[in-house]
């Protein structure tokens, strides 16, 4: 950042704060423009510079963000766009948004480094797409207006479509099309749900809600309308519409089938971004929209959502076990992992929500790194089949060390990041039962807002927890085959590219840079920040947990209002059910 | 810096809790954790700088010795009550209204803080002490791998000590879990140390996955503990559990909710996994694929006792359940017997030791189950010494004979030059394991068996343990009589062709500093593709050097000296170690204990002013002890007897006799008249037993059974899911895409682009959905 801009004159500082988020979107876009008009040779370096600049700006934003007030939206700024329709480009970030923006910014330069030698054709288009993707992802996280949100949300698809269809593997066209249509279909339905809420809010449905009389698409306003003035059945439909888009994005079972296909076909950086950030658009959407807009409905349907998550955890995990393609294995593991993430959301208590949001970040770090490692291996061997390769630790000790490290982060080894989030998700699910308070299970006590209330419980936690065993199974079997064991290289592969005797592939991959057997300094540079983050967040997650306390408490308060915890002594499940039944027939404000 | 910063914060949050104040512990305890981490960092640096000397080993020995010294300091300082050394914040959450903040149930706290009581210190003493000795041993044992492998080994070794310290010293269950899984990781890394060997990789994987099954139980136990007691910090749990403890003391188990009684059962599942008990024991014998120092430290002396530690640490909760301790006791006893039967039929001496470890761990669990936590802990300590000694002796043999471990191919080591100390070590270890009178193993085992007969209803466990003691003596001395004594005969193992060759390959461009004859020999053999290298020939065993001999000698002395602990007058039956246990949360004075107190009880000379077996600290542990001052003098009327005698008075002789019988049988069958290494008189007996020896040798086909019952169905399920995913779910999605396309083709046959089909389907879907939504909401 230019020191002039950050100069401590109050005007400059407030101006910077005002435009901070706008800059976070605009800087990658500006660099995309620069890359588009720079020679192919400099495209890489320019893109790296662009992502680094965005990263630096993010660091400034992180430093200026008031973390003690994480629930409040900061750096708010509105740019009027279509005032007559109430549409504006309005931005603001709470701590959840900030952390996800930080994750996006961290993965940016790492992905550029990972694409350094892998992308040799149409370099400019590649990096232009990539930078636009960065901007769109940041846009999703900072949007405070549903139209702006939706535009960014959909705009992630186009560059991703380009990345997969142009630089993917053999089935790239099919994968890209499936990806695009699958997620696009879902998110259009999401838009319908959001617009429906705006429609109600504008008072366009006489007899339902008087409304404000004018259109607005501000998330904050719509959230109040949706959560307070909609009946349970309205909320349920809105929830279904929202989940149609978000569940596909996450992806939840059974709408996950686009993911393994897209991941296996995408270029390495595409997979990293897909797993690291794009999937989080779904979970972020659930946290930001589905829960606050439809708290009653979400609470009501939490067991259904949790069941889908648990099926995803076990189903995805077991499928991982029989994969031969390493990348497909990691892709399916995302289905299992994101199951934990949404399960934490469905728990609707502090532990579950904290765990879930942490999971978004942690999964981005560890799975992103695993995709990087698989990509580095693929660049050297041109195969990802566990039948053809094995025992790479003998050839690539540094790669193997990183692999084991990130696999351990991924299986949730305590001391690394994955454990903290996974444990909190499981604990949250375990707690989330009304029966703890009613004494059915022997511990009569009071319901504790944000902890022991809900309609999940230990059985959900137990079954989901068995996914931890499955995770150890498939990941360690993969490590046992690929990293350890006797060295096995594909036939015709005369050793890594650095070796002298390597002539055969010279012509076939003439444009390809020569890579040494083990990781290069560039590749280690890409992996090291992720490794450090995994370790630090595993040992010292306290700053993250306290940063997330605000938004999580706010959400839990919302849920508790919706839950209307009955006074101790009354059987809460029945009361809640009765509440829901009355809610179904009359608008909520009447029942209060 | 940060380590100490949150101290004040912790104190603040701790203040409103309803509990007796707990003193803050010595800050240097944190160094016990920091030093092994320093070792990890130094070893990693060595790897990065490509150090090709034994530097990592000596850095490790230095770090661990310092940690041991600090632990000794902690021991000297330790008082009767537990203390807590605050570290830093790990996972802290809080919720609820402001009124409820800072009370249990409204916050979740898991800090990097240490809970130091006598149990902690006891465990840390032998963990750090043995780790130091074994690191010294490994400096020589692993010298064939000097280079990156050497650095990797010692980094994992240090990481293990760190994890084990977290497990033992953590002040909450989640930190215990951190260590619990951490030791699992190190075990994984070290079993798979020879990572090119498929069997080693397989064994490492198996260990980790089977442990994870137990870990799930532990995790659920932690969740349940939290939900029920509102905290996972030991001090709070014990404080919260006090009403139940009182109820349990009075035998009013009906007042304890079933859910609370479930907690210890879940924890026990975790303990069975980590400590290799039925039905999760199968990983431990395979874990012998790791280098022998690892087997000695991790898979014999320390890590596998973590389950015993868990039960001992959470003993107050185990006492709340009517089923938990009987479960622990029976599982332990059956494991002891079962593993012993397998151990009798094995030929690989390291495997025999592995099965004996499983068996001895069973003894410890049985001890916990029959209400002698002191006996169990004493057995942990004595076992740690003599089993480490046995493993390290086996390791020296393996090292010297190129990986040979088959007792049919080794004989008469005692008479070979340079093998005196190894033979002595084996003898001392075997005597201890067999429970030869006046060895430490004899006393600790006797405490367990005796208590099993004293505690009402557990006499069957006592009989099983007594029978197993005989079997143990037999298979232990089977090894001794075959390998150490008898005619001199040996064949080298196959390591000439496998492990060493690989290492040579791995470091081929680097000349080893190690010029051992057998290593050079290995190269020669490889070059000539020479397969009939056995039968003496030009193979020269490589006698251990100073580091191995020093460690073996030290451990021999310590294993013998450990029996002295029994006689230390402390007022507690069994001497110093049980006295330490009595000052911890594991304290439990059996109401049926009526053994005579050794002379000079109550002097407390050894324990100094801290001696407090009778002074019950204000908070929990010893308050569980039945506060019946007459229990000692007057035998409890319900106390069991051994065939009408006082078990503790007569079992000294009985178990001694059983041990003698076992040794004598081994002498007759495996030593008397034996002229070759391969055969002994026992072979003539085998046909009489039918297929039983073969079944035992094949470990009763348990692995095959698990494979058939668990793995195969799961794999089938996985394949089915994969198929479903490929066909059904994907097909369904395509069908949804295809229907509009099909409709489209009906309407406009010219159009058949896939994109259009999807788009049409999408638009239709949206339209239908919006229609439904509006219809429903507008009604």
C-alpha cells in the first residue's frame, strides 16, 4: 500500500475505510485489465503483483477492522445504482466476511504461483479470468445488497467456467458445462427466494404484510422482514429456495455430483479456489441468508439438513475409499468435510456455529493445500492414478512431508487447524438437543441459550463422528499408497524432469518447464503459508474464536428468539411443536 | 510471552467457580513440554541443513534429559494437592446471558494448562526418564540411517515425548485428547519409519485407524462429560461429580443418572483402543514393524499405558458406574489370557514381547477393574522398565544379527563374545516378566492378583490372572532358554536384503560414517544376489556398542531396583509408587483392603513433608477413598479370600510357585537336552495338541475375522455407494436435464444442443418453483 494513502490524516483514513471494500474488489479487476493488455511473458508476474497488492490491501483492512466489534458491519459504503428500484452497490463486512476475504486474498498469490509452470497456453486469458474470479469472490463476501450479492455470486461462475473449460483435463467441456448449469440453476432459484423476500418487504403482497411500500434490497432490512414478518410456511419456502442454490454450492448430498467431476477436470489453481473459496460461498450463504432470514424454518428443518450432512459425511467418505484418482479422492473428501461444516450450522448453537465458520477457513487451507500437492505431483508424472504411482517419499521427501502434514490437518489431528473446527461442530451437534434440559437423558437442568437446545443431539454427533474414522481410513490409505511403500512411477516416465536421461518426453512437453524431482522453491513458497496457518490456527485459534464471537452470538440470539425457549419445567419439545403449529397458520407478529 | 500472558485471565474466569481454590503450579512444568518441541525444531533444522552426523540424537538426548531433570524437580516439589500451571488459551467459548457467563455450562474452556498431581509426576518421571535412555540407545541403533532418516526419526521421537507430556500433564480432557491423538500420529510415523516396506506402511495405517475407533469413544465421552458436568477441566469435573461420588460411596447407584454411568464406558472404549485391549488390540503386534527403540518406548513402556492413565485419571467417574469397572476388569483379564495364548505360539521374539505387552496391559486394566488403581499404576511403572529392557535387548539382537528375530534360528547368545550385557538384560527382563520372586514384576503383579481375590465378586478375574501368570512365565523363559542359553548357533536375518539395502539406496551418494561389518557385508551380498547366506558362514554378528550396553545395564539395574520401591515405607501397601497414586485423582482405598501395612508406616521419611496418604486434600481425589479408618485394621467382612486364606498373605507363595512352574516347564521343553537352535523337546508335544498350536500361531485368526466382518462389508458398501454415485445420482441429474431436452426435441426437432436443454430445464424449474411459492403464500 502506498504510504500516502494510509497517512494518518483523518480524512485520508476515513476515505480509505469508506473505499476499502470497494478497492478490494476493484484492485484485482484493475490488474485483470492490466494483464489483458500486457504481453504474455509478463502476464504471470503482473497477476502475481495484482494478487499481492490485493493481499496487502487485505492486510490493511484486517488491521483497520475493529475486531472487538466483530458483529457490526464495518467499512460500510453505498453506491447508488438504480435508486428507483432501491438497488445499490452496498458493501460492509463483519468478522465472518473479513476472515473469508482474508482466506480469498491468501489463496490468490498461492494459486498464481501454482499456475506458474502448469499454464503455458493462453496465459493472459487464464490470469484475467483468475483475477476476475478473485474480485467476484470478495464481492460475495462483502455485499450488503442482495442484487449486488447475486451478481457477484453468479459472476464467479463465468471465470470458473473459462478456467475449467480451457485449461482442464480431457473431459473439461462436460465438466465445465455441468458445473455451470448445475450451480446456475440452483442460484437462480436462490435469487427467486431473495426477490420474494424483497417483494414481501415492499408490501407488494397485500394481506400478508403491509411492508415499507418501496423496494429495497438491503440485506439488513430484508433480514428483519423475513425473520419477523413471515409465517413458517413462507420461511420454509424461502429456505428451500435459498438452499437450492447454496446446497448445490456447498455441496450437500445429494446435489454434490458436479463437484468430483469439476474438481478432477479443473486445473490445479481452479481446484484450489473451488475447494478453498467457492464451496464456502454456499456455507457462507447459509450462514448469512438461510439462517437469519428463516430462523424458524431452519430450526424446524435442522434435522433434515443435518441428516443430509451426515449422509454426505459417510457416503462421501466411503466413496473416497475406493477412488483411484488422488484428486477425485480429495474432491470427494470435500463432500464429507463440508458435511461437518453444514452440520455445525444446523446445530444452531455457539459451538456449532463457531466450529462451522472456522471449518470454512480451515477446509480452505488444508484442502487447498492438498489440491496444490496433487497438482505438483501431476505436473511431474502426468497421472493421478494410485495404480500408476506410489512411494513418492523416496523421490520427493519435501513433497511427502507436506503431504503428510496436510493430510493430518485434514483428518482433524489435534494441534492442527482441522481439529478445532471439527471438534466444535461435533460438540455443537452433541449439545443441540432439548432433551439435555428436560431430563430425558438424566441430566435435568435448564435449557442454556446457545448450547443445550435444539433438535439434533448425541446420536447425530456419534454418527457424524464416525466420519472421523472414515476420514482417517481413506486419507491414510491414500498416503500409504502414494507417499509410502515401494517407489512406483508410470511406465515411460524415465524419472523426474531434472534427470539427464530424460529425453522421451522432451518433445511431447516441449513448452513445459523442467521441474526437478522434488518441490521447487516456488512451490514451497506456495505451500509454506498454508502450513504455517494450519499450525497456528490449530494451536492458537483463540483470536479467531473471539473474532467470531460477535456474529455467532447475534445469530444464536436470533435463533433463541425464534425458539422461544419455554420456562424450565414445561416439556419444551411439545411447546415448540405447538408454537410451530400456530405459526403455520398465522403471521408471526400476531403470535407474539 | 503468550504462554504466561493469559494466566491472569484464567484466574479471573476461574474465580467464580464453585470449587476449592487450587494453587498455581510451578511454571517450569511448561518447559517439560517446551523442551521436546525444541528437540523437534532442532531435528527439523538438522534435516534441512542435511546434517550427516549423530547430532540429532545427541540434541534429543540433551533436550529429553533436561525435561527429565525438570520432572525430578517437580517430583521433589510436589505437594499433596494438585496444582495447575496455566499456559495459554486454546479453545474457549462462552454463551448465554450475561448473568450466566463464567459459570459452568455457559462456557467451554480447554486451555494449554497443566494439571500436576502425583499421578502426573509419576507418569512423567518414567516417560521422560525412559525416553532419555531410549534416545541414547537409538543413537547407536539407528546409526545405519544417519542423514535425513535419522533426523526424521528423532524429530518424531521428540514429538512423541511432547504429545505424551500433553496427554499426561494436560489439565483438561481435550488436551489429553490432543496428546492422545498426537502419540497416535507419532506412533504412525515411527511404525512406518521404514516407509518403503509395505508391511510397515500397512501396520502404521492399521494402528492409526484402529486407534481412531477408540478415539471416537473418547471424543463422545468428552462431549458427554461436558454436557453433563459443564466443564472438561479435571478440577471442575471432580467438583461437579462430588454428589454422585457420595451417592456411589453409599452404594446408591440409582441416584446416578444412566447417562453419567455411560461416560466411563465411553472413556473405556478409548482406553481399550490406545492400550491395545480386546477387541482393538490387533494393531499392537503389527506395530513391531517399527524400529525397536520405538517399540520399546511407545509400544511397551509409555504410549500404550495411556489408557491406564486415562482410567486412573478419571477414576472418580469410573467409580460412578456399576458397569464400567467390571467391564474394564474383565476386558483386561481376558486380554491378558488371550494375548498370552498367542504369545506362547509365536516364534518371532519381538512379537512374543508384543503379545506379552498386550497381556501385561490386560493385567493393568484388570487391576483397575478390581479396585486397585495403586497396583495397576505400580505395574505400569515396573512394566515400563522391564519391558523396555526386554525390547531393547531384542533390539540389540536384531541389530546384531541383521534383523533375525526367529527363536529357532538363534541360540546360545550368552557364550558369544560381546553379548554378555544383552544376555544379562534378557535374564533380568525375563525374571521380572515371569514374576520371579523379589523382582519388581513379582510384587506389582502380586498386588493385582491379590486384590482380585480380595474384592468381592472378582475372584474369577484373579484365577484368570493367576493362570496367565503361569503362561507368561512359560513363554518368557521359552525365549530365554532358546535364545540366550544352549548351544551356539545363529543365522542372520533378511535385513541384509530389505531395510539396509533401501537405506543404502536412499543415501547412496553419501558415504556412511558407519562402517559396521554387517553393513558392508550387506552390500557384498546384494551385489552377488547371494541367497544362501545363512548357517554362520561369513556372517559375523555385530555386538552392541557402548550406548546400547550402557542403556541395557542401566535398565537392568533399574528394573531390579524398582522392587525396592515396594519396600519404601509410606503407609500405603506397595510402597512409594502406590503412595503417589494415593495422592492423585486415581486414589481409591478399597474398602476391602486389609493387607498389613509394612513396618514403619507413617514415618513418611521418604516422601518428606508431602506425605499425605491419610490427609485428604480438601477437593476431590482422596475424598473418594472410603473414609473408614478401621478398614485397615479390621478386615472387611465382605472381603474375598483365596481358598479360605487371606489373599495377600498367601499369594506371594502361590504366584511365586506358579512362576516357578512356568519356568520349569520352559526349561524342560526348551532347554534340557537341546542341541540345535531349530528344534526342542516341545516340538514333540505339538502334534498331541492337534490344530490348537497352529491356530494360536495364526493369532486365532482374529485379523482374518475382522477383515471378513468389518472391512469387507464396508468395502462392498463403499463400492456400492461409488456405483450409486456414478449411475443413479448423476443419472438422475442428467435425466432432469434430459427431460426438457426431450420436450424441446418434441417441440422443435431442429434444436438439440445440450446447453439449451439445460437452460430450458432450468427456466422451467424456476417457473414451476416460483409458481408453487406464490400459490402457496398467496392462498
